[in-house]
């Protein structure tokens, strides 16, 4: 992970200043800040969710949990500086390698969910293989936190097949969590490009796809959060977005 300098941040701020004018929110250890949640069904909502209510000034920033743990900690700390709460969809093998991060995420008041065991293309798998990917990550979350996590997001696809949706429901996840804003940060386009894309597309109720493991995302996050605050949009957990 590259070190993010003051110059980098100034570059992002300058690059997004025009957009902002046009488009006119604690790290901790010990006790859990929020109770560990279990998935709950919302009968009025579809099985697959791409965004929340469009009539409330809330958005959800969701992160695919993988990659360098130092980047994950830096992103969580940066979000908490602004009072933002995010949703982390963790890969099971990543939790195996960094089990302390599950508690770190929850202690910060964030949502923690399931992004499959190995982050493979789940929509192309057999029923047995896909079930193992979902339940394998759920078992790790249960062991580490006492809950299977609040949300399930399929791996390597924004939308789950009917089979994967059914398997997720059988595993205890009433809803599949997709998104309506893709930051494309995993393509490493540069922090200004990440910030511009998110801020150009985000609106009330949006669910944004972001990733741990990329320095661009660390540099872009303060700019995104500052602009959301200017627009009166609160970055909340996905649970809060749909509550």
C-alpha cells in the first residue's frame, strides 16, 4: 500500500472541486460499540437490494473485505473521523488470515456481512459449491462474532442468480445486497477518478461499492465524505439505511 501524502489529498480535493460546486460523518478496542446483529427480513423489500429509500438523506458505503489489513484499518479510521458508519462484506479466507478485523469492524459501529468464502465467481458454481461458499463464510463470522453477519453479497457479480439467492436465504440471509453506485476503485484509476465517479452518481438511498486494499480509496474517502456532508447526506450502515 502506498503512503497517502498531503499532496495526494490536495490533488483529490482540487480534482473534485468543480464537481462539488456543480452538485450543490473511532477506532476502539474492548467492548463492542454496537450489538452484534443478525439478518432480519423486511417483507416490503425485494430479495435483492440495490438501493435504499430515495426520500431520506442517507447513503451506505459498502466495502468488499479483503486485501491488505493495514488499508482496511486506515479506511475504517478515516470513516470514523467523519462520523461515518460503513458496511463491510468480508471474504471468509480474509477473516481466517486476519480474525481481529471482525471485532475491529464491529467495535467501530459498522455492519459486517458475508462476501463468500473464497471470492470466486459464485454464479457459475454448482449448488453444492455455491452453498459451501456462503455457509463457509457464515460459519467464520459466527465463530468470530456470534452472528452470521447482517448481509450477504455475492462474489464477482453485482446480482445473484435465483439459485444463489435461494441458497443465501437458506443460510439465513433474507436479502442479497447489491449496489447502485460502483466506484471502480479496484481498477486503480487514481483517487480523483474514484471520488468523481462516486460523487457524480450518489444520491439519497444509494449503496456504493468500494474495496479495502487500495490506496486510491483511502485518499478519495475524505473528499467523498466531506462532499456528502455538504450535500446533507449521512453515511450510515446498510442496516440503518433500510431501517
